[in-house]
């Protein structure tokens, strides 16, 4: 006596109902409609003023300074992060301790305090000098002449970012199997070459996503430099509304530009992650293709057929 294994009857299948989804969609639609009405009908937004200042000369200059600070601070942060991450993984206890202390200090104190500290460095060191310790100085310069608001912002943002990037890079390096290093060394590769050619390319898949988040965070963190009177995007908007008393429209202008920059960075982050994850994606695709087109062994096929007929 044979029994036929029948699967689910697709012809009589009924789509499962989800009343909760419809209720949630209705609530979201109502809230969205109210929000749109609030944006359109409230005259205090002054959308005409927003449009007039969106491309004003001072706002564009502040936007350029914001982008420049982001790039410079991230370059410093990534360079410092690589050195500190390697230092924290070093077997030298002195290098490891110094790197850990740096990360502990700059991650443990607010960025705003660091910016204000560098801006007021002249109160602690009226002159910067270079020479022999406890001996004559070969070079001296007034601190206020060197530590300008721009340099204070670069130091505060860049040094702080280096501490966070150190932990991101260290985590990425630790994610790579230690056997990869041993395999490279067994082929006669130097430690630096193993790091550059073997470890780092594999670690990039784990380093790039949080680094993209740090870049986006840095764009927003540059708004802190407004407290040291540096004319970034937010400070430029503040300078205008302090004169015209149009606070809300100018804050909306700043928000629009911040959202535009971060949206472009989100898109760039997606493509960079896709680039560094291509090896994993190809392996996964090949695996599923293998499952779909794998040849069936005649013996296995006959055995499966006999089981169906039982």
C-alpha cells in the first residue's frame, strides 16, 4: 500500500489577515496628515524666509567650513585611530598603556569641554616653547597667535575622534581570525605586510559601517564649534537670527543643510559597505546557486523516489 505525500493545498490557501497592521497604518496616516497640516498652516515657520536664506552667502560659507572641519577632523581621527589601535594591540606594555590612557581620557571627557579647553589654552600656557627640558628654549611663540579658533576646533574634534576611531579599528582588527596572521607569516611576509595585505582588508567589513556613522556624527558635532565663535553653519545661522530675530526659519535652514549632508553620506556609506562586503555577498550567492543547480546523484534520486512510494 502506497501513500502519497501531499504538500499544502495552495488552491484553497487563504491569505492571513493582519488587522493590527491596518490599525497601525491608519494611526500613522492620521498623525502624518496632522503633521503636514501643522507645517503648511502654521505661519510662524515663515517658509518664504527659509527659502530666501537657504542659499545666502553667509550660510554657504558656514556650510563650507562645516564640511572642511568634518574632513580634517576625520582624517586626523582615522590616522590617530590606526596608531592607537595598533598601540593597544601591541605587546609593549608602555605603548599599550599610553594608548589606553589616551583613549580613556578623550572618550571620558565631553567634546565641548575639550573645545573650550583648547580655545583657552593661553590661560594655561601663555607661550609655547621648544627646547631642552629644564634648559634654554630654542623657539617661543605666543599661544594666542598659534591657537586660533579654527585650530582649537581642529584639535578638539580631531583628537577626540581619534579615541573613538581607535576602538572601532581595534574591534575590526580583533574580528579577523588570528590564523590569518600566522598564515601570512608562514609565507614569509613581514608583520607590516601581513597587516596591510591580509588583516586590514578583511577587517574593513567591520570598520567601515561604524566609521560611516562617525563621519555623520562628526558633521553634527561641528555645530559645537559655535561656542568658540567659529563661523560654521550653525554660527552663521545664529548670527543672522540674532540680527533679524527670525530664529525658527534660520534654524530650519541649518537643519535642511545638515539633513542634506547626512543623506548624501548615508548613500556613500551604503556603496562603500557594498564594496567591502562583495566577497561575502558573492560567496553567499554562489552557495545558493550551488543549492539550486546541484546535480542529483542517481542513487540518491532513486532512494528518494522509493521513499515517496512507500
